[in-house]
C-alpha cells in the first residue's frame, strides 16, 4: 500500500504500534490486541480471517439560512439514483482516484437511502490489511470533501437540528435521515482457500467451521456490541424497522437480522461464502471491534456450536419471540460483565477494565436512556467534551496513566 497521503502529496501517513519501549508492546494498544487475537485463531485452528468493509457516509454542503450556517445534503434523490452521482460527481471521482493511487481496492460505490448518503464498498482481503484500508479510506473521503468545500461525516445518526460539534463545525444539520454504519463481511480461509463455504451438502450452505464460528459470534453478540457500538448515537442507528440489527437472530434476506449470510456473484445458490455483521460503525476502533468478533468466533469453534434456524423475510421479526440486541451502552456492558473471562484470555484484564470505564464515562455524559432526545444528548456531549475550561469528571474506576515516552499525564 502506498503510504503517501493521496490528497497531500508532501505527507505520508503511517499507522504505528504503541510501545512501552522499542520492541515491548503496550498492553492497551489496539493493534497489539488484534495481533494476539488473530495469532490465536491461526495457532489453534490454522485459520485466517478475511474481511470486507462497507463505508456509509453523508456528503453535506454549507448554506446560510436566516443568518445561520446549516449543513444540507448535497443531493435529495433516492437509493442508487444516478442523479446523486451527478450532484456529487467531482468529489466521488476524486475519492476513487485517490484510493486507487493508494492501492486501495473499491468494489462498489453507490448512493444510499439517506439524502446525500453514499456507500463505498472496499475490496475483500486479509483482516489486518482490510482495517488499514478502512482507516485510510475514511481519511481520504473526509479530506476530499474538505477540498471541495463540503463535509463528509460517518456519524452513526444525523437528526434534525443536531449540533454538529462532533463533526468539527458549530453548525446545524437540517435533515433526519437513515444512519451510517461500517458493515463488515467476514469469512475464514486456510491455505488460501475459503473454508467458510460448504464443500458438499450443507443445511445452510456453509461448512461446519463456518457455522461454528458464526454461531459463536451470534451467541456472544450482546457482549461483542460493547466493542462495536461504542457511542450512544450508535444505538439510535440500530432501531427496529431500520434495516439494521434490532433482534438477536440471523438470516439471508432478513434486513432486520444483525447477522446475514451472503453469496457474491459466481457462487452457487445453495452456498454462502461469508456473513455480514451490521452492528459496526465508525465510532468503534476497528482493531478492537474485529478482535471481539474473532474472540466470539473462536469460542464457537471450540464448542463446535450450531446455529439456530434462520429468521427470513422482512416481516416484523419481533413476532418471532426473539431477544432484542442491547439498545444502550449500559445494556451492552451488562452483557459483557457476564462474560469477562471469555475476553480476558486475550484482552488483558487491565485493558478490558479501561474499555468498560470509557464506555461508562460516555454513557454518563450522554445520558442513560432514550428518554432524553438526541438533541439533548448531543448538547450534553458538547457541554462536557467541547468546553476547554471544564474539569472533566471521569468515573472513579478509570485509571490514570503516565505516558512512559513523554512527561504528560493522560486518562485512558
């Protein structure tokens, strides 16, 4: 991959490990956690995780209305409309050109359901490479938008009159549209061959390895969500009837299922080559998010777990007497607390402790339930995080660390 920042020719971008000293990893480094987890999958099962990300984002343009700056969608046409490409052709062409320059493969680009919303589907590859491509692609998208005098945002949920200090501007957004996720597609390979897909007759079109891994992810999804949905706005994107992950189930054509199997062109109808996880967005650290998914999958492999029957169709799956996925940070933390030992095998107790503390802090700042409006929640966040004079009140169980490389104190 070309490390030159495509939009800034005199700059290079490098993703670095965090170390206590040269050659000694810091136990809280997300890349180090990810490295340990993928090594465990390889050493114990001789498996490699392959991943493809879908990047959803909005492109907004600034306007002055009644003396106030607002951000409006660059386009208001429907899903997959060619008119959306006409309105955003210059920025989209530049995004594709810059990604190609950085050797980042784009499989698809299309207009999404929200007004001014688009989706870039990145190439399918080994998980570590996929995460790097995801991070660089987001940087390119944001940078290109700025060059065009626009704003690109991956925030999980945009709502009417939402103060956008989180987006880097003290302005207003005037629409209430579908949220944005970073859906992740996952398969397993051994010696370069996809072993998620069944080689012979199979009830669900997947191998036993694939089924057990996916079953582990489904069984532990409430805990996994503590790593993959990390912001209160993330849960506003996952409401029922929003084509997202509201109920704990899996399917093929069921858009309400958090896990769906998929078969790209060229794969027989009775075979699936991968599965999709919807409970993943741009607020999560992708290294930690994928690490939690792998840990859950490994548990499924160890237990030879089986999947329940799929829930199909786009009907109201709540009628199937299914459990809902966690609908708040506090709910996901409660699920995680019941399964601590599963994650501390690879993620250190100290690291897991501080992940929980960060989530608790965010929940306390933003409010604990949907009783508060999104506007109130965001106002609370702005008040607490954007006031340089404020004395931050972190939870008592959040530890304080001194950076061994610098004479500064910071909170993890």
